[in-house]
C-alpha cells in the first residue's frame, strides 16, 4: 500500500467486516441491534469468504479486490435495490434507513477498494529483485555522483 487513501480504505473494510460479524453474532443471540443481517446463512458464508479477500487486498492483489467486489456487490447490491424499491412503496422509517445506509456502505467500500487497486500505479512494483533495485533504479543519483566526481579531482 502506498497512499493514505489505500490504508484508510483497507482499514474501513476491516472495520466494516468486524461490524458485520457483530451484527451476525447479535442476531444469533436474539439481542436487538440497530442493524440486522439480510440472510443469516449467506451472511456467515460471506464473512468467512471475505477473510481471504481482505488478505489479498492488503497484499494489493487485483484478484482479491475483484472477488471482494463480486461477493459484496452481489449480496449487498441486490439488497440495496430491494430496499430502495421497498422504501418507495412504504416510505422511510428508522430501521429501514439504517439498514439501507449499512447496505450502501457494503457496496461503496468494495467498489472503492477495487478501483483503488485497479488504478494504483505502484501496485506491480513488488515484483522482481529488491536487492538490485537501489543500483538499477537510481540513474539520477548516478549522474549527480558522476558530475561531483568530475569536479572533485584534486591536483597534486
């Protein structure tokens, strides 16, 4: 990860995953909470499938980001559409609006993560030999060093 935006996006993805774990646990324990899972069985499967995706996102792998977007997009995307259609007929109440905000966050975070990894120019810099990078990637330093060496010739 190279930018603050990437760090924060990954941090928010992990925090949202922890939030969804808490929502699932509280739903299983029959404790009332402001957010509820859409389908508890699918929610648990998605929570376990998200772990390898988040590890790949931390490693800046585009396949992990695409899988993360696919999983959350299919789960929360259809729920967002259904919640929007339902709110058109019934209107907004507190419970449905909180669930819609949670669902919207569940769609936005994976989409931004995927776009961040897709358009990040430093994503593929990790390949190759790191031991020789200081030597082969410092042409400007070599030119400056050569110019200094030419000026510092002492005559005896």
